[in-house]
């Protein structure tokens, strides 16, 4: 009887939907529209105060092996966040741009947000993170 109660307690703990802990909240990013089957996809998680800069809260990268890729980011707490990502084709680990500052490698933002002559507004790319896992579907531009 005691073993049954222990097993039940473990199963309840493992199956609980709340995943906020010391590690934060998991965000799964599924990226589609990858045209060239080489390089890596890099993604960074940002809050509103860091959206315009390069200071991300969490980052991940994954090798490209097909027309889609999946990355995992971690939000430290529930809140409002947004994602910037790019497909690194030249292996530099940075988004390549031409002399005018226009990206020459594919890029994307959470919510498939687009900007007019630059970075989209944080509000267009932002999404809520609560206590449960979050999934973002993003198409590479």
C-alpha cells in the first residue's frame, strides 16, 4: 500500500502541468521555411527593455538538417517576451548584413512579426509566458 501511494505521488508530480522552477519556463520554437540545408539557426529570447539591443535573456542554436528546426529557450519567470532568430549560413554566429545594414541571411521573429525598415515593435513579436510550456511557430523570412 505504501509503495502504491509513493508511486501515485511521483506520477502526480511528474504529470503536473506547472513547470516554473529554478530553471524557468520552457519555450519550444518550431521554425519552418528553412530553404538552405546548411548552417545553424540561432534564437534569442528578449524582454521589452532589451528588445532593441543584443542582450538576450536566453539563447539557443541548432544545426539545420531539413526544412524545419526546433529550438528550446528558457524564460526565467512568467512575463512578456519576444524572440529574434536568424539562419547562420556563413558560420560566423552573427547575422550577416550588407553595407546598408540590411540582413543578407534569413531571419524571423516570434509571432511572425515583421518590421517596416527594421526591427518590428516589441508588442508585435511579444507573447505571454505563464507557468506552463509555451510553443511558438515561426516561419523564416
